[in-house]
């Protein structure tokens, strides 16, 4: 037969995939008996030999995974409700939230980054939503949770969760990004993958009550009200000042996320959602809203979340996220296995309006091509873009550049540093560069 | 948007139909019902019919009582609205501090073992005079709380609501005044005899070292704020030359673990194997760190040229080394004493350490890379390296 026509699929260099996951599980649990062990050893040797001679791998007639029916095609499957709360496949265990070494000495005040490199579309699976806590997370009994509204209101109010879930609800898709996302990258390329460069970013459908509904119910003072203080019920009782215009526009008190209740790590049973504004203002475990006429200068508005400028002044109350984008695949720490076609895919988002266009460069910014935007393109939500690319095996530098509905164009690192220096920590929305070497390895670089 | 909504509706219906064997008539009806979108001319939008009960939810929720508001309305504004009366002295604060705060922040609020230092002796009398902290202009300085904070109300509010770390909201109002008084003393804002109270806290605001260091002159508060960058969407022949400004050094490749285990393995773009190197380095680091912490309880002796530990530490502080290193014990990086011990018998220790300081490295002490330090002048690098190398000479 003509072996050149046999396409056994991509040949992986490492033999560890030879063992099916059931066997691996059994081995880990110590449940493999001696006969089975011997069988595995022999099979392993055979598979290793097959790898050394790839052409013989499928006995000449085609893909062994087609020619030999796999076990799952020849067995009775699991019953319904086997996992009453569904779990991802065991084959997806690489894609989890991860911390980055050296960021914090205590994990109660740390960050767990979302694995953007393996995610699709514009919604983040709730279990992969990034985490940023200032004093640990709590799991609040919703029957004992209360929301209070006081300050410049006619009628200070208390709502139970039951009350809030009776009120008119809205569901909206928005992005949430920590103000310190990409903070490690201000000065130089620092971390290897998009999980660490951009992973304090998630997109969710939120369900809750518009803040305007609650403020009107409490009879807020429309003339004097300029600011809102939001306060959490956890140990840190995180507080943040919200612009009353943002509060009355599209902010909401959310209990739902992606069709279920919020996860505890993300504020269960109640959090503030302030579309377009940095995540620290989306106060989790929300217990109180105070209407006021002055900003509150809270801890995270004076000693943190202030943006240090080159002249030594700190920008206070920076809130809105300007347009930003990043290619999630191919991205840092990945390796292109061969030359040929790749669907370059990534995310774009803006706190002002919606994403109008995303351009992609494969030559470090010399030339740009406009990418396809996946629908839906929603205001203040993640927008997925894709573009075709054929890698010729040569060096390349991939970049994406977002343009939003205000006409704002995402800045380069040089432009951002010219305006703000490199010590401002927060609101880094510079164009990200991924360098593809001739070996196919993709690395985080900064270009100028 | 319209297309998307339709597609979702159709998908759901189609799968239901396939399962139940119904005819296709409901699909068309459902499609028509879902086209409530005004960007498609000729298609009637579906508006909700007005509900006679709209907005009639006055019985939902209830009035907050005065006692409830008092219990929860704990915030203190910059104008001290919300500040409860009380007082506490520096001396009383020191007692609370040593019992409840110093394990994380250090006896003098200068530890960075768990958190960024609160005070580090880099707020000057001149800063208190001008209300601008000069050290914020120095990139090498660790930015402490007292360098950054502009309002004393913030400190009272935060200590009161969130501290101590593992037992928040446990301090009495007077204890909060006392702890804050102690911190103000550490920051050289008040003397040891001082007692802070609701009556004099306004005077302290006038001495806050960075009270004039904040600006709201930026475009990131309002939704229509003015951006401070102005990129242009050039499409072709935009840059003559593309220069790599920075990349991740080889030695730091494994700092974030095995990347192959952080990507989906069966795709066209699996992760790069960085595993073994990082894991081995991690294991070494863990054991090395423990040993060094156990033995590194003596400071390096003065170097031959007379450089003392104090001057060396001052130099290390100036260049930001102390953000990651301290004299004894591991922080982010190894302690200076442990470094001295390790290279005590090495003839070229000074040259080796100078190279490490200048160019960075990874794997000797653990998986967290030491970044290159291109901004430290040669002579100061040499001085620090010699000081470290000579640690055993005494």
C-alpha cells in the first residue's frame, strides 16, 4: 500500500499518553494487579517502539484509533446524575486557575489567574473565574445575608436575599478585569503565558437588580448624591467609591452568574457589578451601599489602586478600563507543532462602549490585518476575534490591537510608558506581543 | 446580535424537535417571536405588554432601624464624618501592636515578610512639611503605606474594619486610635508622648507626608474621560524596524512551573516542557531555604574596606534589594547572611556575586528568578558583592 497517504494523526513526542486515563487513575490508586502491570509494561515498550518508527504505527491501514474501536465505543456508559453537579472531563485538568510565584506571601491576599489560553468564546466557566481576594474568601449563609442602603436617602432600606430575588431582574454579559491585570508587565516581559499576563480577566452573564431600581426605592437625594460607597460583608469589609453616574447607568447588584448563583470566591450571594470599571469596585459579598456627596478615600483608593506617575503624583480614583486585547492562541508558552494553517484567536474588551474592530499583526506591528469579530459584540463585554494565519516556519511576532466605538486605539507599550512611566501598576492596556521562533515556540516579548 | 439570538433559539428548538419527532411548524413561529430587534427593517419588534403591576414592589424590603445603621455604617470619610469619639496613646498602641500586629508587620512596621512595609524610615521631615513624599520619585524605593496614603482617615477606617488580619473588627475604638498613634510615631509624624483622639486627628491630617500627592486629573473616572494615549490604526508599513525591548530570560522559563501541564495537550499548540528544571529547582530551594534560615542567624561582618552591615543595608535599601532580601532568613530571595555563608569558601565570590546582581539568575536559591539590575552603578554592585563575599572574613 502507499504509506504516504496514511495520516495517523499528530505524533506526540512523549509516550505518557499511551496509558488511558482510567489506567492512570488505577495506577495512582494502587489498584493495578501484577498481571495488568506486566501487560502495561509490555504495551508501553511496544508503543515506544512504534513511536520510534512512526510509519508502522497504524499497521499500514490507517489510524489505530479508527481501526481499533476504543473501549468507550464498546461499553455501557455512566448513568444520569452520576455527578449531581457536573464536572469537566478529567482530560481537561491542565486548565485551572493558577497563582504566580512571588506575587504575595499569603494566599489570602493573592491572585489566581484564569487560564485564558484554553478558553473559548466570551463567557468564563464559573469555576475558572479569576480570584483576587484581599483578606480571603468566605461562604456566606444567604438566609442570613442582608443588603442595607443608607446615607443620602429618604428611606434607609434593608433587603434580604429573598427580597432582592423578588425585585425586577436583568441579565447582562459583561467583562470583569482586575485593575492590576498585566501589572507585572509594566517594566518588562515578566511572565511566560497569557494566563499570567492577562488572566485577571473573566466574562460572565450576571443576573440581578439594577442599582437604579434600589436607589430609587430608597428615595436617594438626586441633587446631592455624587458618590456611592459599596461595602462587603467579609472580614476585610472591602469598600470602594463608585461614581453615581456609573451606579445609575448600568450597575447592578448581582446574585446570579452564568445561570447559577455566584460562586463563593466571586462574592456569593451578592456582589456589585459596575460594567467597564475595574474589578476591585465590584465589591463582593456586598452588604451595604451608602449614598454620599464626597468620595471616601478608602484603603484601596489611597495606598493601593493609585497609579504612580513619573512626577511622583498618584492618580486617585482611576476606574474605567480603556480598550485592550490579547491573542490567547497561539500565545506564550505554547509551541506550534508544524508549519501551516492556524486560527489565531483572542479577546478584546473596552470599558467604553463596545469593540468596533480588532487588527492583528504577525510581523511585530509593521503590517496589520483586520480580524473577524464573533457575534455577539456586546457593550462592556469580552469580544472574541479570529483571523486565519499560515505559519511559514519563520520567525513571527503576533500582536492584536483593539479599537472601540469611541475610536480609541489600544496603545503600544512605548506610548503607554511615554504617558505614564512604568511604575503605575494599574490599567496596563498595552498591545501584547508573542514572538514565534523558528522552532515554533511562542514567547512573551515587548517590542518597540 | 439578532442573528445570534435566532441561532440560539433555533438550536434549542431543533434539538427538542429531533428528540420528540414533532413537525417543523413551531420553529418558524418561534423564529418570528424571537426577532425583536430593531436593526432588521420590516420585522416587527416584540415589545413586552405593559404590566399593570409595574413598579409596585413597595412591600419588598423594609426600613432600616437606627440601631442597624449604627451597627453597619462604620466608614470614616476624609472629613472625619463617621469617626467615633475616643483616644489612644503611642505607648498604648505599642502594647496592642506587639501583641496583635507585629507578627505580620514587624515590631516597627517595617517588615515585608508578609506584606509591603508600612513604614521604612523613608518619609522625611521635608515630606511632612510639603505634603509630597520625595522618595516616590525614586524607582528603587519600596513604596510603603505612609509614602502613599494621603488621608489619615483611611488608616483609622481600615485598621478599624479589617485589622488584625486574622481577627478583623476585634479592636475597640480606643485601641484603633492607639495603634494609629503608634504608627504615626513610627513614621516620625508624632512623638512618643502623643495621644491621638477625635479632637486632634484633623491636625494630623495637616502633617500627612503625602497629603498633596494625589491627583484626579486623569481620564479614568468618567465614562467619557479623555484618554492619555493616542495610538493611530496604521495598517501597512507602519514601523521600519521592530526591536525586541525585553524578553523572558532563559533561566526564568520554568519560574511558573511546567507550561506543558498548563495547556491543553492535544491541540495544535501544546505547552512547552519546562517541568523538570523548575521542579528540581523548587525542591532545592525549599531545602536550601530551610537550612539557610536555620543557620543564617549571624550578620556578615564588616568588609575589609570598612563597609558595615548598616551601610550595606542602606545601599541595598536604596536600590530596592530589600524588597526581596533581608539580612537573616529567606524572603522572596535568600537572606544576605545565607548568601555570605554559601560562598564563604569561594575565591571568586565577589566577581560571581557581582555578576549575579547585575544579570540576575535563577535556580540557585529557588524557582523565583532574581531580575537583572542594570540600573545599579558598577561601583555599588561591586561594593555590595564584596560585602557579601567577605561575610566570613571576620
